[in-house]
C-alpha cells in the first residue's frame, strides 16, 4: 500500500493506536485521514467532547431504537436490516465512520448486566440477526464493529476475568454466533473482548484473531481492542490486533519501536496492522467535502415504534387482550409515566423522543386513571400501593407497568438476583386481587422471576423498547395489530434452575463454563425441567396451524424442510416458525435439540402458505475437539418444527451417513444433565484440571491486579481506593451515587479493573510508569517504586492528540 511507504516505523506504530477516545490518527502528509467511531448499537452515542464532558449521558441527541434484547424477539432479519440501515443514515448525517456494535455475545446467564445489549442464548439466532443488522448498518459504505469477541459473558471483573471453556463449547456456542455474524454480515471491523479465554487475553490471542477469525472465517477487516483492552502490544501485533482504542498516549509506542529494531517484533506484523488501519480510513473516512446529510427523524421514530410493535412478546393472555376502547382503564406503575426503555452504559442514547404509555393513551384520546403504585426506585410504598389497588377496583381493566429499574442492570456490573423489586411484586399481587383483568406490561432488559405469574391473566413483555415504547405498548394492547414477537431466551422459573447459576459471579476471576453446551433451552429441554416461558415462546391474537412436513436432500446433508402454515384465526398476523434438529447418534454428547432455522411468516386471516427452510451440513454437525474440525455424525436426526422449543407441531426423522467419532470419556452429567455440574465433571470435558487461581498478595502484584486487591496490603493504595468514589465522580461529572447505573459502572471499573486498563484509559492522569511505581509500593519495593515514578514519560508519536477515556 502506497501510503504505508510514506510512513516511518514510528508513524506506522503510532497509526495503530487511537488519537483519542473516538478518532484514529490522521497523517496528512501521507494522505491518511482520521476515522470517527462512535458507540451504538441501538442509536448513536456521540459523546459531547467539546464540553470536556466525560459523562456517559452527555451525548448528542439521537433516536433511541429498541435494545437488542427486544429486537431479537422479532426473529426478523429483514427488520434488523432496516434498523441497521437507519443507523447507517444517522452515521452519514453525523460523519460517523464506524458504529461500535452489534453485541453478539451469548446470554449465558440471565444475571449478566449487559444481556440487554445482546441478542440471544442461541448462537444461530444471535448470529443471523446480527448479520442482518450489520448488512443494514454498512449499506452506505461505512463500518459496523462486531463486539465483544469473545466469551465475554459476565460484567463482573470483565477486564480481568478468565473464561475457562472447553473447545467444543467455544466453537458450537460462543464462537458460532460471531462466525455467522462475520461470514454472513461481513462486518468491516471486530472488537476484541476485555477478558481472557483459557488464560489468554483476547487481544493477545493469535488463535482467535488470526487463525479462527481471518484464516478460517475469511474476515479481512480490522480488529480493534475494546476500550482499554490492550494487554501485551507485541503479542497483539503478532495476533493480528490492529488498532488499540482509545489510544493511550502512545504508551506502547517506544517499546514497540525498540522491539522491531531489536528483531523481537517483525516489522511485517506492524505493517499488516497499520495497513488495515489505512484500509479502513481509505474505505470509510469522509472526504473533506463532506457535509451533514440530515435524516428524517420522524421516520426513524416511526421505525423505532414499529420495531417495538413487531418484537414485543405476548407471554400470556387468558382472554384479557386486546382491550376494547369502551372499557375504563386504570394505568398503574410509575414505568407507565417514566418508562424503562433503554439500558445503561456505553450504549446509552440521549433522546428527546420518548413517548410513554400515558402519552400514547393521551394522544389517542383514551381516558385513564393513573396511579404510580411504587416508589421511583421500585421500593414498596404502602400508600401508593393502596391508592393503586383502590383505583384498580374501580375500573374494568388495569395496565400495570412493572419490571427492572435502571439501577438494577447495566454495563460493568451483573444483577445480584433475578428478582424484581419488592415494590413491583407486591403491587402486582395487590392489584390482581382487586382486578383480574390486569395486563402486566413488563419492562427490563433480562428475565425476571415471576412467582406472581399464575395469578395474572395477561403479560406483554416490552423488554427495553426504545423511545417508542408507549406507542408500541398501547397499539398492541388495544389491538391495532397483533403481537408477533417470541422469546430469544428462556425465562426459567427461578434462578436456582439456571445450569451455571450456582457458580456465576462467585469466583469472578475465573468463569468456569462447566455447563458446556447446556446454555438456555439446550439445558432446560435436555433436563426436562419446567420453565416459566420457553425459548421461542410468544402468543398472538390469532392462531396458526402447521401441516405436512416434508424433508428432501439434494446432496449429502444439504436440502430443505417444507410444510404448510395456515392462519386459522380471525386476525392478520405473523408466526415465527422454528426448525430444531434433535440428534440421536450415540456418539458425542448432544443437547436434546438445537435451533437450526427459523422464519417469521406474515399471513392474513385464513391464508395458508408453504414454508421452506434450508438444511445444511451445519444443521447437523458438531465440533470434534480432538480432530479440531466440524464433523457429521452418522445416525438418526429428528427434524422438529415448532412454535417454541416446547411446542413442537410437526416432526419426522432422517438417517444420515457420516462419521463415527470416538465416544468421549465424559462425566455422566453431560449425558443426563441435572442441576449444576461439579468442577470434577467439568474437568472430564475440559480434558485437564482447571488452572489454579491463587489470590494475589503482596510481592506478587502486577499490572493485572486492581485497586480492590492492592488496597488489602498497601496503605497508599488503600487511601486511593477510598478516594475512588470522589475521583470518579469528579472525572465523570456524575453524583457519587451507586444507584446510578452509569456511576456504578465507572466505580466498578475503577475499583476492580486491572491497573493496566485504568492506566491505558487514563493515560494522562495515571501514566503507566506511575502505575508501575504504585505496584512496586504495594509489593513493598519502595525505592524501585520511587525510581519508576520519577521515570520520564516516554515520548512517542502517539502524543499528538490525547484525551482520557470517559468510560
Ligand atoms: C464497552 C464497548 C464500548 C466501548 C466504547 C467499552 O467499555 O465494552 O462496548 O463500545 O467501551 O464506549
């Protein structure tokens, strides 16, 4: 590449880290423009840096689309593509070259604080929807960024934790979603995750970033770090990690130059990475002549509403919905007035377009009596509850808005339990007793326990529905159209049923994925465990009948299934049909069934249509970890067509000729899973002992340890640790209030992130040599610490534009 030849080694290295939080570096003399990146993916978050703000909520006004937890419930790639295309228009309007999304991580455990940003517990569904969104987002030539690659399934200690996963599970579950997103979506960029995978940081992993991503999946774009995720820059160059974000004042530049000069790092590795930064700039930077192209905000708001309407999941309906406008309605729950409609953290959108349930009723001229019912933070308030109960008794029907308050879920921390706040639960119990015609409108980014479900006749799950939440809810409730979303994840009855529930969040340093392939319905269905609402479940005001399943093969396992689907009810509506394959081969351990296809089919009342879904090698294959390749096992495979994973309508079986793998010597748990597996069980799957993970102590501290660890033995670090709340509050402009999820995220990061990350993100305030000095102090090496601290900051090409990262 010609431009590369115009750069010195120093400049090439400098090009491989960001200029600041959101821009790559420009080198005008070589004709290299900078590229502007911004957060997403449910809308643009263009941080207001001009005001010197580091407040997550201080960003340019933008449309807030529903979060992935809801749009995934549409099971509709066409809708996801349209949402992506709307983002592409907004990017063009704002001069954004790269949107940091979609998030493709698997929902391993319902408590993960960031589940709202992810699509599903199933990789096929997550990957297919992500690919569609990417194609839309890149439709104007700019770039999407698939994140967080990979195995980032908890927020606790996300910057240091080690995901201990066996190879087969990685391939079939955690990498499979990315594989589909990359192969079918062709994103121009990928973001590596913060965590380690089996001991190796994602940013250092050649296996992940080159062998799998590029060589096997054919990815030809750029890989960037998550913000502050760079671990070992030399290893990362070799691994194929191109761009360090947000850039760390050139922290690594001098040592990398020295490494190349000493022959320890091949210049070709630097060239490869710099070349990919150049290519991104060449393809996605805006020309000087660029002028904002305004988009139609009204149309995007309407799209946000439509996406929510087509994704909301009617979980239960015993004759209450749709409501007639003739009925008198009590609207209860503060969420009806100030809705929960988006998550917190880096995907927080600053919108002025929110329409609440009350607003939407008002606009339609539907009268109602409103009662808040619980305290704003979700606490039980006896007076508010009593008032609401009285109101409920006086009306024909109740719309009851409840769920998870903002403080309970967000980026950077996991939920402590699956319970809803007491104020919401007690309100439901009280109101339902007074009025059986109660419709629960559920808002929140993840499954909750619903001990009250048997008493309630109707539940509409809105998840985090974006700025059109009220219009979407009201239109569905009053039957302007019928709901058609289905769950992209299981709602277990209780948290204790979650197969990785017992260990999750306990030893957060090491996340042991002992349940293997048994994530979500793969576990519940194999273990025949009752669930509150199964994967793929969702009701409609109309009904669908399935008939005449037919399977045909063209070559080997490639072929198709077809059947007829009829709308037998009186409403026009859409059904989401699901294809599951249930192997019975007797070789490798397999979940009872796995999703291998789906389609959302719209049918007018009375209409019938033939539906076909493809079958491929991967519909049947499993990953042979010994052979390190996908194989097709010989045997019988049941083909199941369902309306959910627990509502199978059509079935047949096929026999396929393939290979006969050696039967694994596994603990019995994996053939008959029930409850949580033990460490010993897992080691039979992992093939070796889980590495020891002794707590850090004085004398052994490194850059990988956190203030929370160092403060245990270092007085200086203890003082800093105690000041962290004040420091973070000052730097962020947020009140030091842990109930604010954005503050929670930042303080959690300051306390528990490896000091390496803090130093990279706050390179100006806490450069690496100061951090190393602190660590020496904590290790009792006072003089070394002083020497380190007095070291001059390395001068480097990276210091031309510098600002500290806000997150
Ligand atoms: C998050 C990313 C986000 C980035 C930039 C990180 O902390 O994990 O998802 O895109 O910050 O805000």
